[in-house]
């Protein structure tokens, strides 16, 4: 009897702890929404009030249509960069991951370990060398690199260490018998990859695409380095400009703009939630 009672109490304590942690994690987001709906006078009111006394929906309109901001243009720029980064990272990482998972060649393990070790190098360490590479490309190629969005999506077409690892883990779970049967039927290695491996890997590919989209959507340091004109800015960089151009920052409008920036990512996550969880569970990351 004692053991039977202890189990529900333990489960109840676990749920209570999860609820508390979830509430703490959601507090900044809920406070951002609350601030975005407050009139100017209530933002500076002391003590702070959780609920707006009147819902100032006009803050969203002002944030989008302000003369000093280019919110629709920033949204378009961010979408273009994010979509190109998603396509490039997903495709190139899948090709490299297939080589590590399915093709046996000398030094495969050493190269895979070397590739994984690059995950420990933060972007600020490679920031200056990467900038120097694009300066060199601008001098020795007919294309303009600095001051454009190319440096923000072009490297994605050379794969991502984390995405390669994720997809490689998934590819190893696909039975080798499928590939062997295709080879017996005369299918090439590229045909096996394109017709068999990729269709069976949609959950893992969705995870890679979602992670890449979230990273590209909220990237701030990359646009800060490579973009020069306000009309080229992304949403993350545009929000910083919005804050600095107003002198006395209108926090309700800034929070309204932040809500609009976060909203697409949340919607995308909830739409792809089932596939996302399935992909995480089948790539060996659930532990």
C-alpha cells in the first residue's frame, strides 16, 4: 500500500515541478505580450501592473507602419535568407551525412570526428576569418559579397556539423537491405540516396529544416557584420535599429514588434510539432 501511494505522490510532485518550470519559462513571453498591449502611461507606472487597463492594439499598427522602420521589407529579407539557408543546409547536410552513414572509405571515422569537433567553435571565433574570406571573394570574383545577404545564406550550402550529425544518426537506422536490394536492381548510389533514403528521412529532414529556420530567423550577429543599408536589414537587426532610433524607446511598440517577430516561429513549431518530435525521437537525441 505504501508503495502504491508513493507512486501517485511522486508523479504529482513531478507534474508540479514541471508546471513551475514552465511558468517561469513562459513569464518573459507573457510579460512581453502584456507590455505590447499597454498604453504609454501604464508602462512606466509603479508598481508594475500585469494586465493592461485598456488594450492598446494600435501599438502593433504603429510598430509595423512607423516611418523609421521598414517592417514589411525586413520581413521579406529575413524570409529570403531563412528559406535559402533551410534549402542549402538541409540538402548539403543530407548529402554529407549519407556519405558518413552509408559509404565506407578510409578515414571516415577520423573525418567524422573532425567534423563534430567544429561544433565546439563558436561563431565569434570564426567571424573575422569568415569576413576576410568574403572580402577576398569580392576582389577575385565578379559578384558583390559585402553589403549583401549572400554571406548569410551561402555558407549554408556547405553543410552544418550539427545537421550532418543529426541526419547521419537517422540514416544509420534505415536497414541496409533496402540499399542492397536497390543496388541489385541497378540503382546508382545517387538514386539510392534520392529515391530511398530521403523519402524515409522526412522526420529528420523536418527537424533540420526547423532548426535552421529558427537560427536564420533570429540571427543577429551575422546581419550586423555583413549588412550595411537599412533596407537590407533582417528583423532581428531591424528591432535593434527601431530601439536606437527612437531615443526614448517606446517599449510597448518594441514589444509589439517582438511579438510579431516571434509569432511565425511559434506557429511553424506547432504545425510541425508531431514531425519534429518524431524526428528527435528517431535520431538518438532523446537521451
